[in-house]
C-alpha cells in the first residue's frame, strides 16, 4: 500500500518570499501520478500542480513548481512570490495507475502568509 | 461549466439517525470518489465508482456506510445509525476516467452528529 508523508504540519512565509512544502511517499510502483492540492477555509479542494512519474522534467505552474526526486520518492512544492491568497492547507497526493480508483493523501501542511 | 456539487452543505443529526449525502459530479465524468476528512486531517478514501459499479469499497469504515450511483451520474452516501465519530467533512470528487486525470472536488458536506 502506498503512503504519503507531509512532515510539516504548519509552515509560515512572509508575503513575496518563497516557501517549500515537503512531501515524501512510499510505493513499489514505477509509474504513477503525484498532485498538490490547496484547500482554503472554504473547504474547496483546488488542484495546484500535477506530475507524471515518467516525466523527468519538474512541473511548473506560474508561481508554483515542484522538485520531483523519483529515486528519493520526494515531491516538494515551491511557492514563489507568496501572496496572501496562498494561505491554505496544502495536500500532497499519490495516484496509482494500477489501482486507479483512489488517491492517497498526506495529512496536509497549513501555510500561513504574513503581510 | 458547472463543477461538482454536494448537498447539503451542512448537516446536523442526532446519534442513531440515518443520513444521506448527495453528490452531483461534473457531467460526463465516469469516475466518482467519496472521501472523509476529519477536523484538521487528511483525506480518507471511502469508495470509488466507475460508472454505476463500485470496484473499490475498501475504505468504507463499517457496514453502516453504503453508497450508490445511478445513471452514471448522481451518487448518494448513506450512513445508518450515525455515531459521533462519523462527524467529519465528506468530500466527493469526480474525474473523466479513473486513470491519469486529476480529481475535481466538490465543496463537501460537514456532518455533525450530536
């Protein structure tokens, strides 16, 4: 069974600065998908970025980028030029291609952005 | 287009009562998922539908929980004889298919069992 670990329950960043959220996972599969979701207080889960494991290039989406280290099973999220609207809970998620019915989520990291 | 919708947004019920939670997925999405999120926690998988069938029910915590999906669209999660530990946010998500696509989430139903 896959597991996803987010070792930082809470993180804080100053507005306009950069912050990195950590995620590690455990799997015996060679191909899979990884995602970062954002959940603001409204509860609405929003996809931030996705990474296919077969791609070596790290995904980038505007101010959001990932550092995907497949051998180390690490998938960190970097938020550049942090904005007040980035404040939310962030979840890392693993999605298998063989057991595609479900995603395994980490416990989340609460990000606070200070003005 | 319209996103995933869930109703009710909030539900308060007495211990021992049955509740039904509804999910309307994005039109055309064949895959549908239910998750449970306890306060400040991550998401716990409950059940997955592909069309009207449920290939994976492994996450349902007890036989008090059941779910169905009709017409490949709307899904209902039913909790019988609710217990206080059932209090949580229940999230529904849909996906164009089970493989490779991200899941689009609804706003959730906050269930409080008193």
